[in-house]
C-alpha cells in the first residue's frame, strides 16, 4: 500500500504542474487578446476555465472553456499563437450565439459554417498574436467562398452549404483549414449557466464599443456583420402570422366532437339510419381577412418582394391557415397607392404570384396605405380585419394614430440608421438573401 501511495504522489504532483503551466498559458493568451481587443473585456471575464485531462482539445458550453492541459502545452510548444487563436475562436463563437442555434440546424453543416465565419473574422482583425502560417491558404479559400455564398456570416454560409452540397473531400479540406475547437458541448441543455440573453447583453455592449475602437481603422467589417446578425431581433415568421388568425366556421367534419360509436351502432341495428350525424362545421383559427402592403420604393427590389410573398404564402398554406373563401388585399404603395389586388381564394393568390406586376418605385410614405384601408373598411370591404403586414425597407413616414388592428412592419435586413417603428406595431427583420432564394424556389 505504501508503494502505491509513493507512486501516486509523484503522478499527482506532475499533473498539478501540467495544470498550472497550461493555465498560465491560457492566462497569457487571454491577456494577449485583451491588450489588442479591449472591448472584449466583459466577454473574456464571462468565460471560466476548467482543465479536463485526456480530452485532447478545447471546447466550451458558453460558460466554461474546457481544455486538456497536455494538449494546450503541446500546441503552445509547437506554435504559441495557436492557443491564443483557439481562445479567440471560442470567444467569438459565444459572442455570435453559435451554440444557441444548434438544435435548429444540421449539426455538421452548422459546425463548418460557424468555424469558417469565426476564422474569417479573426484573420480580418489582423492581430499578430493569432496569425498562423496556414492563414494565407485559408484566406484564398475564403475569397472563393465569399463570392459564392454572398457573405461570410455563419447564417449565409449555412444556407449556401444547404443548397450547394459539398463533397466529403471538400468538407475535410475546410475542416483542416478552419476548425480550431470541438462543438460537442453545444447540444441543448436543460439549464444554462450563461443564457443567450446574457450573451446578447454582452454582444450589444461589444457592438457599441466597437464603433469607437474601429473609428478610422479597417479590419472589423466581419466582426461588425456577425454582431449585427447575432444581435438582431429574431421572430418566427410563422408564429407572427398566427396573430392574424380569427375564429371562423370551416365547412368540414368535426372529428373532435363526433362520436363514431353511436354512428356505427345505428348503422348496424337500424340499417342506414345512424343515431347521430357528424357536425358539418367546426370552429378553427384560420386566416380570413388581412392586408399585405408592399413598399415598392426603389430600394425594395422585385425578386426580394416576390420572395417575401412566396414565403408568406408557403407558410400560410403549410399551416392550413386559409379558409375556402378569404379576403386578402395586396396593396402596392410608394408615396401613394399604386395598386390593390383582392384575393378571395388560394387560386387567385397563385395567379397573382405568377402574373402580378410591381409598380411604383417612388419615395416611401406609409400613411396612404392606412388611410386607404380605412376607406375600404368604411365601404364594408372587411367584416373583421385582423391585421396588416407592411413589407418595407423602413425609410418612410409612419402614421401617428394607432389603428384598431394589429400591424407588423417586416423589414429587409437590420439597419440601425432606420427610425424606430411606432410603439403600437411589431417589427420583424427578414434576410434579403434568404428572400431571393425563396423567390427562386417559388
């Protein structure tokens, strides 16, 4: 027993030394980042560190950086900047909320897209403390990806990979160039030590500090774009449309209230005489009356507008939100009403999608649409108008008075220079590239 104790003591002492040295290396890496990027101080303070022997990597769950001390020391011995690079790589994943999207995407593709987005941001910052010999090769690949994907945020890259599948060989090449950490801890957890809301507050602070830091400097464009993508308000557009549902009578068998036992009993014992007939209607939440207003000013391009309509239509159809008869007005307006297309069934909606023309392209004023809708209501055009969706770039004059129906302003991309929406309306931000892809699929 004494001999075993004597052997374990040196092993423990050796482990303690390795852990201490690895922690010192990580502390030095953290300080290197802070010296160059002082606006990351709050984010760096948020992440704790915990050693984990035998993992052979570095990883985070959004609250703690878990690391293999032996791996850290080996990486540092071969190239000191690798550890700092990995530290910054992990930190940016947290700032961009990459782990919080993991349950909504294909894991392998999201892993790849987020690693590329983060590495592009790191290399664009141009910090000597994190530059590696293989960066020139990675940058050449990034130039090609940017041209193909249209941008290098994780969201854009993920959509690109979804619609343009890559070969196993290409995937391995991208992993070799851009992977720095392991994402096994990104899976959804019941309890989060640091929540997405907490990281959002940190990212908002970084976004504000970044303006003063980057004044008259270059190299933070990707960091800014990724922060804008991460901090923009997100809403599920299908959930938004539920606000436009109204109770109505749907002519169909109500299975919830129909008892088949009595029905079949009557047929069996009394011939063709059922004891109970099925109800021929049911109450259902379905879209009946609403308005889609389209800003046709020059900044709202045709493909994007059609993509918005395709997206709206596909969501409505997929959730079976249409009545057999509907009353939908598609109003086109710049600084005055250009057209009003009334749709009373889904066939007419499809016809408009195929043959409808966009007109206008002048300045933007939101008020004429609201005034026109009030005229339609006074003429008895609507029985129970639930709401209005206004698709626009947001540069226009808002009405001062609050209408007695719900209003959603659907914007094309986030823009901090845009005036705030009225407090009585809801804002949803859609991605222009995604809408153009929707238009192509439609």
